[in-house]
């Protein structure tokens, strides 16, 4: 049939007619389901069979329904289970039927299940960091460590500054809360220790540092002037 690719099965059938029955080229081609012109190309070695996508199994599924019966419920409740663990479950459910030689097949089956029916994967976006572009800072309570000095509980926070590109870090102990004074002290000390000022600095809102809107405006202005003093182009 014009436009329909010739399969390897048709070629094999044609060659068997030509070899065993010694039939004419045209007759053998007709029985195999293609033209005499294609037969001539096969005889001269000019024809190449196009391999299609295989849509059938080459061998029987070794798990024979046990994957769906025993392993799928486990994956639905805990998708992070590893194939090696699931293989142990199969060995327990069906003794003497499975061993380590089935691991690769099980790995492919689990991978296929996760792709089709597993939980949605987290979407990751590539971030491109530039040297000297951004520094970030925040506060961390350290009370859960229950550090003591002379037998007394040492309640404190850490001011943590980090350069995004290099990962360089500066940490400073804060005895009070999140205030502009602790931010200003920690940030300036970090600038001096790192030997430079990044293009931008990102920190939290310091919501604990003010009680009303007017105090917020004052702290924002003080922070703006601090950034201006160190010639940061902008704050975020």
C-alpha cells in the first residue's frame, strides 16, 4: 500500500516465498503485501526497514499483578519508599519468587508509577547569583539550645548576615530584641569584616522593633539613611 512503511515481518515473509517456493519476485511481493518495486529494492539491498516504537511487551511481567496488589498501596501512603524496600516486601509476600535480579525491573516500574500517579513534584527555578550583588540578614533565637553562663540561662539572639553569591557569613550575638540598633551594629560590622558593601541588602521587616506606624516610619527613614551612607543603590 503506497505510503505505508514495510515492516520487518513483511520482508521476512517475502524472503521466505522467494527462497522456499522459488516464486517470482512480483508474486512474492504481492503475497507479502507490497509492490514489485519495493521487492527489487529489497533484493538489491537498497531498502531499509523503519523501526517503529514497540507497543508490546517482549516478555511477561515478572510481578504478575503483585506490584498493584501489595506495593501500590504502600507507595500511595508513602511515595518515598525505595525499590529495595519494596522488593523485600515482595520477597515476604511471595517467597522464593523474587531476588535481587528483579531490582532493576522494579526500579523502572516504581519510576513509571511515580511519574504517572505519584505526588506532584516541586518546581525548581534556576537562580543566577552575581558576585557582590546581594547580602541577606535575619535574626535567630538561640534559647532552644539552653546555653547557660555561670549556671544562669543565657537568653539571646544571633544576627546572621550572609553574602548570597559566595556564602560568606558573619554572626553576632544580640542580647536584646530585633531593634534598629542591633541591625545597624550587626550590618556595619559585617560590612567591615567582609571588606565591602553589596549592591543590595535584604532583611526582615523588623516588625518587633516598633509599636505603631509612626515608629515604623522613623525606623524606615533611619535604615534608608544607613544604606545611603554606605552608598547602597537600593534596599529590598
